[in-house]
C-alpha cells in the first residue's frame, strides 16, 4: 500500500513540475536568460579550450627550451674538456 501511495505521489509531483516548467517556457524573461546562458556557455568552452591549448603549447615550448639548454651545456662541456686537454680529438668522444 505504501509503495502504491509513493508511486501516486511521485506521479502527481512529476505532473505538477511539468505544469510549472510549461509556464516557464512561455515566459519571455526566462527564455532570454536561457539563451544568454547558452551563449555564455559557448564562450566559456572556447576560453577553456584556448587555455588548454596555451598550457599544452607552453609544455612543448618548455621542453624545447630545456633540450636546447641541455645540448648547449654538453657542447660547452666538450669545449672545456678540449681546453683542459682531457680530450684531444673529436674521435675520443
């Protein structure tokens, strides 16, 4: 009996919600707010996508810079070893 009552009440509440939402869909102010939110959501998604692209490119840029600095350090180290006479020929490397 209780489950029957609960089902009936749920059905009644669902119907009342549908009636209320139906009235809102005829309200110009409500519809304007919904349209503005939809447009804003598109803009926000674009901003998030731009931010994601920015940080992805920043990671790539940092990696390239790190690699170049590392290679420059290796070259400088080799030149320093040559200067000290530790390495005399290119073939030693």
